[in-house]
C-alpha cells in the first residue's frame, strides 16, 4: 500500500501532462493521443514479463523491476523533450507504462493470500492505496513546473520529474518492506500438493475460454479500461481547446483518478456481499452514463469533470469486481498466468483506444469520441445476458 501511494504520485502527474507534451512536440491533436497510448502499450508489453519474473522469483523482484523501468522511462521522456525528439519521447512513454503495469499487478499480490470471502475487499484496498498519490500528483503541476523552470526545463517537465522520483520511491519501498514475499509464501503453502502441475499461457487461455465467468471477467476488465482510456486521453486536449487553465485540467484529472481509486474499498465490499457479476455489470452501466454526461458537456467544465468522475467509478467497478471474479473462477494452477493475460489484454485495449482517440476527436469531436468509447461496453452486456440465460436453464 505504501508503494502504491508513492508510485501513484508519478502516475497521476504523467497522465496530466503527457498528452500536452506530445501536442507541443508533434503539433498535432492526432499525435497527442499517442502519449497515453504509449503508456498503455508499455503496460501491455511489460505485463507478461513482470508476471513471469514474479512467478519465478516472487512479487518483490517483479514489482521492484517494474517501478525501476518506469523511472527510467521518466528520464528518457525528459531527455527527449529537451531535445525535441518525438519518437524518443514515445519510447520513454512505453517505459513509463512499466510503472502502470506494476501498479496494476500489485492487486494480484493482495490476492495471493486472500480468502474467497474477502478477495474483493483485499484487492480493492491495494487499488485504493493509489488514490493519495494519484490525486495529489496532477495538482503538483504548478509547484513542479516552477522547479523545472528553475532547472532550465519546460514547465511541463515538472510533473515528469515528479513521476521519476515517485517511481524510484515505489521501487525502494517494495524492495525494502515487502517481506515476507506473499507469492513465495503462498507457493510454499502449496508446495506439498503434487496435484498442481506446471502450466503455460495456452493452458490459461483454454481455461478462460471454457469458463463463462472467467471470460466475462476478462472482457469486463478490458471493456472498462478501454472506455476509460479512450475518453481520459483526449480530455486535457479538449479542455485546452476551449481555453481551460492548466490548473483546472489538473483538477479534472485528479477528480477522475479519485473516482477510479477512492471508492474502490466500497466496490470491493459490494462485490463480496452482492456478487461479482452485478457489480461488474453495474460498472459498465456507469461507464455508459459517464460517456453521455461528458459527451454532451460542450464547454461546461463542471459537466466534463462530472463525466470524468463517473468514468473513474465505472472503471473501478469493472476492475475490482472483474479481478475478483477472474481469481475465483479458475483453479490455482492457471490463475497467475490468466491474471497476466488479463492485464495484457486490458492494456492492449486501452492502447488501441488511445491510438484511435485523437483521430476520432479530430473527426467527430468530443461527443463523438464518448459515443465511440461507450460502444466497447456492448460485449460485456451480451456475455452477462448469455451467462444469465445459461444459469436459468
């Protein structure tokens, strides 16, 4: 939880200014969306390698490595921005995505020793721990901008400096404090079970495909993340075009991130009490409402902010309930690789949406972008309805 707080500062700061730096370097709305896209793509690229590191050596080495790679990405972004090298900037953002992947994989560490009765709560508490840093980060744009200016850098690089320091702090906390290692402890508890065979990614994929609840969980997680990234990526650009101050943009992103994380313990508790599927489907409904509110906001900054908060709440319901549903739907031997695949799929979905968001914004405006994003919830409703019909039969 402590590492999530420190590392979350870096995540929130970068999300607030990444698209604006890309806009300055490329001079194009279309290319500005590639900043968040590269972060999301990086999270997808590093999801399986970091999960494999954890499987071989434990959660502590895997999470520490991810935070360090994210910090390296921050340094690359600073150098690329100073040199005006847009392709190198995009490469740095891919490395920053390792920090996002690490932040996401921490919730699986919380589930390593969780019981079926409290898995949703345990996941959600670690997700919630990101709130403090992620909300504070975007609101430090002004102070860190002044620091960057004092160092002879662009004011937009202030949050990037904060990102680098935050990721380094996350690595230090994990390396020093995450003892005993939860995954190694869980593995030791199962060491005497000869019935648990070695598995591959293909085994996990087959298990997901033949288990309706697991498939619904993965699709729900992917849908929630895809909708969130598509809208959130272009919100700073949309608000900039309508004359919003940088501090207002930072506040909007902060409240959005608060919606993602702050109420996650409530979401986790509800998923334990009410059920994973109702909370997962409810999250998708909130995402549709969020797209409707933000998409019809026009110049109204309050409505845009409200839509972004709802967007975060819908994402929380999808991630927490979906992760708990995935964990309990599969046998222990395939669970880790299935979780790694789920993180890979959600970030690939987000990367695709982020890459397309700039194009959609240019062609259809912010309202069209929100409509485009909302369409990604349809597969979840179809799978949930199919599961309900199958259960009734």
